[in-house]
């Protein structure tokens, strides 16, 4: 067990008014990067003593990463009478593939009021972990209700990936996101494209640098969903950067860099370590080549300050990668 885990448990024993989330998060990220199931076991015991404590929601990624059915059973037993009021638990139980939660998730997705955003969101994200053959008609009907609307249950369209026949629906979802939907409602469409594999890849890529989707602005959840989509489809930052280098129009280039920086920031804050594209790799193609150097592109679009800040953050991540090689 990590020393960080002991420190985290000790810190959580403080009164909630004495805790600082900015201190809590690095402890959790350290465990996510370097810990294992023994750390999660210790944290679960403490969590179950006071599972309704607000700050304990930050522990859920640890259970998602290292947990198993035994974790899911204990957590379900605590929350089974008030799952609606603690909807984040629904996604966790789905992530842990706890089968008894599947029909409950389906009921919340297809029968709950559309106005209950969080219940719908976390129920859909949980249901994505299961085979949904028995829900084909329900999924198609739920998605069709979104067409032509500005606002709708944001993550319902992500269930398109569970349909056996989805070709025509993917086209309609792209039209929905591109022409009708509020940018507060497109995260599920983007995620759905990425979960459809090669069938959804081109739709997904068409959204990334399209200003209609506002992916570069953190006020919506679309940046997070796009970053998850990159991981789902194995799209690298080198690939994105090569696309950016083909853009000649200054306004389009500026927007593309805004998106690129926003997605890079998500990668910098991601606890998962990519074996396919390290920060050393990213630094090389962004800053160590003469043609297409990011600093040159940024200077053309008045984004030089942001580019220098990104360079410093990437160099810090290179240092972190070097340290972690000794432990992972």
C-alpha cells in the first residue's frame, strides 16, 4: 500500500471544513497512477464509514480503476434505497459491470423525466458498459425524441453505439449536433460517435475543429467528451496537429489551436499514462521541428502566450514520466 493512501485516509478524517480539494485531488491522482487494489481496499473501508460525505465523491475514480464485484456489492447495498439522489453511483456500478444495476439503469434512462439531467447522464454512462440487445427499440425511440431539438437529455445519443443498425442514425445525430442542438447538449453525440468505432470515426473527426460544436470552450462538457473520444478511437495529438498544419485561414487556425490547447490540457490532467504517445513524443513534434513549430503557428494567431504555457506544462509532464518509470 502506498504512503499516499495512508495520508489520504488521515486527511479525510479531518472535518470537512478543514479539507482543501486542491490538496485532496493530487493525493487521489497519485493513487490512480501508482496504486493498486490494496490501496482501494483500504480507502473503501474508510469510504463506507461515511459514504454520503460530499468530498468522498472524489474517491469514486479509485474504485472504478481498482474495484471489482465485491466493491460494487458493498456500495450498492449502501445506496440501493436512494440511488436517484446519489446518481454518480450509477455510473460507478456500471463501470464495475455490476449486473443487478442494469435494469435499474435502463428504467432511469427510458422512464425518468427528461428534466433530471444528472440521473439521465449517469444512468446512460452506466448502461454503456452492458450489452443492450434487449433495449434496441427503446434506445432508438429515445434518440429519435432528440431530433430537431435545441435541448434534450444530453447523453442519450451516446447509446447509438449499442444499436445493431446505426448508419442512418449517425447521420441524423451529426445533423442534430451541427444545426440544432445547444452546445450544452452535444457531449453525448460526440461520445457516441467515438464509441461506434470506425463507423463513427469520420463523424467524430468532423466535429473536432468545427466551430458549431464549440469543443474548445470549457463551459460545456464537449471538451471532456472529445478527449475521451480521442482515446476511444486511438487518435493521437500528432494526427490532430497534422490536420491543423493543413489550415491556411487565420480564423480557422486560431479556433483549431483553441481546441488543440483545450484537449492537450485534458491530457495533461489525465491520470492514465499513454504508451502510444508520450509527452516526450508530443514535445518533439510540437517544439523541436523547424517547419510547423507550434510557436510559429501560435504567433500567427496571437496565441503565443498560451503556446509557451503549454510548452512549460508539457516539460513538467516529461519530468513526471521520467520519475514514474521507476515505479510503473
